[in-house]
C-alpha cells in the first residue's frame, strides 16, 4: 500500500478508527497511546478548535514506529500540489535517521492527526517542519536510550542510522522495530531537543523525488472524485439564477418521478441524488424553479464602487510634478480585477452517515475548519464529524471553505446513503470565491539624487498583505480601506501582496524613469534590506540586465519584493507587435530566497509554478460579471496561461543555511506582474495601471 493510499483514506477501504489502524500495521511503537493528545486524537473529540498550549507535545501525537520499521507520521497539513508530503517526509527521515522510503505520511485526517489551523499562509515549512523534526529527534534519543539499556553500554558508543542503532566496536546492531517492539512511548517532546545543524543535513536540502510521484503521473493516485463507498449515490445542487437570488417556487414532480431519484429541499437549498452522475444531471434539469433576483452591479462599475471616482475605462490617473532640484512627485491610481483560482481539481466531496456519525472526504486546505463548519451547519457534535483529505489537485487559497462538504452531507443525510458531489467547472467559476478586486492610490516623491523622500499608499478592498514598502522612506504611510465588494472574495495565492507589489513596483519604475535612473540602480539606492538586495542582484546578474538593449517593441522589466519571510526578484523580456498588439513574453529569470532550502527541486517547481500562475493574472485573467451573473464561467472564455504563453524560465535559488526555512508557496508570485508591466513600458513607452495589463492585446 502506498503512502497516499493509507488504510483510513483509501477510496474503497473501510473507515477505520485509530485503534484499528494501529492493529493493521502490527505490534510496534504505539507512540500515541495513553497520552491526553492521543486519546483525543483517537476519539476525534475536541479536535475542531485550537487548544490552549499550542501544538501537541506528546511524541505519539506525531509519529509511531511499527515492528517492521515503518514510520507513520501524522500531520493536519494537507497536500495540494506543493509537495509538502515529500518535504515533511524528508525532515522526519533526517532527524530519525531512517530511509525516506520507510516513512509514510497521514495528512489531513481529523480523527488521526493533531489539530492544525490549515494549509495556508506559507506556514507548512516554518511551522510543521520544526515540529516534526523535534518529534523525530525526541524519538531517536529515546531509542538510543533503549539500546544503551539493553546492551548495558555507554550511550556515547552508539550511532543511529538507516533505522538501526549500531555499536561499531562490538559489531552489533538492532533495528528500531526490534528495540521498541511491544513498548509504548508517550514521553513529551523536550523543549530543548537538539536538531541536526544544516551543515550536517543528509536528507534535508537534497532534491528528493516526489513522494508517490509514480502514482500521480500514471493516474493511479485517488482524488476525492475517485472515492467509492458502498451504495453510494451521486448528487447535484440547484443553483440560483444569480447571486443573492431567493427561491420563489419549485416544481419537482418530474424529477421525483424518475427511478432512484431523491429530491432534497431545505428552504432555498435544493438538490437531487441518483444512482449515477448522468441520472443526477437529468434529474436536476427536470426541476422547474423560479427565482426572485435583485439589481446588482457589473464589472463596468466595479472600481467606482470600491473607491468613488475610480471608473472602469478611466482607471489611469497619473500626475507628475517636477520639483526641479528637489526631485519629482508622482501620483497614480492602480486597479486590480477579480480573478478566479481555477484549480485543476474542482471542489468535490463524498459524505457518509453511520449511526449519527458523519465522515466526509473532500479536498480542502482546512480539514479541521471544515469539520467545525459541518458540525455547525448540520447541528451535530464535532466529535461526530470526521474529515479526510485525499491529496488534492491544487487550492491556491481557494479551498478554505466547506460549501461542497456541507452540500454533500445534507444530501447524504436526506437520501440515507453516501453521496458524491462534484462541482462542474462552471460551478467552480461561479460559486467559489474570488481574489479580491482593488483600487490602489500611490503618491511618492524623490529628491534630485533619486532618493525616496515621501511615500503614501492606500489600498481599497484588495487587502493589506505586503502593503508595507521595503524601501527606506522616512515617514512612509500605508493604509488598507475595506470596500463594498460586489462579489464573494477570499484568500488567493499571495493574498493582496500581488496587488500591492504590482502597484508599488510599477510606481518605483515610473519614479526611476522620470529621474532617468536605471530601474535596478534606483531600487538598490533605496533598499537597505540585504536579503532583498541579494535576490535583486542575483536575478539581474543571471538575466544579464546590464547587457540588455531595448529597441522599439522589445522591452525589459524587473521587480522585487518580500512577503512571509521570503524574498523574490523577477526579470522579464518581451516583445510587442505594434500591428496586432500581441504581447509575447520571451524570457523570465527569477531569484528566490527562503532561508535554508529543504528540497531544491521542489522549491524550483514552486517558484516556476508561481511565475506561470502570476503571468495569467498579470496579462489577461479577469472575471466579468453583471446583475449577479458571471459572464465568463468557462475556460473557453476565461483565459489562463497556455503552453504558447510560457517562455523559457530560469530560477536562481539562494540557499541561506544560516537562516530558518520559510515557506515558498506564495511569495514567488508577487514580482512577475510588475516586471511584465515594466517591460511593456520599456518596449512601448506606454505605462499601464491596471491588472490585467493586456486582456485584449496592447493598444499601441
């Protein structure tokens, strides 16, 4: 059985309790028995809320070792494509001194794993890696003590490696399984447990292949849509005619007459279940509903609603003041459109009720949050709810909420059988939440030497993440103002840091241009953060910034930024066809630093993926809407980056082994949009102030 297909999460296996799970792996080091955290873990009680005291302190809450040497590790984090399963495996293997292949991870199961707030905010590496390293190191030290006691030797004569304790002088060794067989270790993790110094890493810091990678590339990996339960039905939900619409009437007779179909109505919530997905689709189409709608705004009035005076079609508002020897003042308004997460895997859930206990399989970034939401929505104790998260096909901050899980659970309760509910792509585009739109006003000035002397930054609606400028400006002011959002909005990769960096780094380029200072030199002149300087210089060097030669229609741009403890700089080269207006990105170089690197291969993949995703929001992604309806809820009408859009990409990783490891899922996305914008400015002399930059090509 692969690590992904653990007994409690496999698509066709029975739902096991933790006690049953332990029996399946044999007698061994049952580290999670007879400790308060372990008891709560097994029962599922009290797991839906963070408990005082932070993370569980029992070693057994985090891992156990079977008699055959298999190490099972438990974490409330989830795998949504960021390769957390691999990096967490590496950190345990490093500290426990076992082969990577002997470690299996159980992730995101609210009955089996310690409480976790969720997989977001680039927190998996800085929070979970140290926690699992401490648990593994503590277990290693206990096993060394067991060997020393059994052999009655000085502990200092023993070494731990490859899942064995060895006494070289006596030419003897024992496996971990042999040493701990039949014993239960429930000790707490010492606060001062020593971790392996970065200079001595052998497993961490190495480009270890993706855990279970073969299953993913061969299609054998089970996603939520692959989960099968005995007697399972398929569900569909009747969606309103528009946002904020209420149900006026419903004629369900035709659907109810269909064999095997159940119609579920609870107020405005209406759904159907059927033996097959096709039958469920036909039953849904047979429902005749009338809806009461209310007037709503459109994307044409979006920015004025967020900040009065900022109108669509008139979003560029720039004022440049020449202060002579005192420098220049530039004021500008930047606008950010709504965009969708567009995950490869739409929302899906399978819900099953047994004896008033609910189990839900779903792709979510917040399994314990979804557990609490399910309990509240269905009015059942949290102890009676279990959420299991199969490794999921991306989230990008868009899978924090519990709507699909709640819908499936309501249908399953009404039908009396397990129900699978899979959103269509149109439902994903329409009923999920969006990255917030925004209006950003910036006013900044320099002295005659090009030193920043003033900075005002006002963000309306898109959010405060990354709002503080990293540049040395005395008395700088940055404010976030909540807007009256017309659409449902929420977390997105990088949150508002993408919007704030776009406005800031575009404004910095405009200041450099008016001062006739090279954009790289202007940034370095006004930066004091050595880490940000380092990535900026590294990207520029690899790119050959000082050797570039701009010509009409061919431009170069750069940008940099920092967020959540990591640093990025991006350089971009592109061409603009003045006849057609087509913008073609021809090269990207990015430098990234997030402290000590855990897995360079997967870090490079993260950075590259962020850049490609960021290109979409920068160049052409935008949600269009009117009167409560999404007008482009299909990939045919909503353009994401395609193979033809993606240029050669070079990644420079700065490995700072002297610094703690930070997360890398979000920060790499923040610099690409302004780099592209600045390259367009370089190629055409045309400054753009709205994202997306060229949804229909550049008007030149």
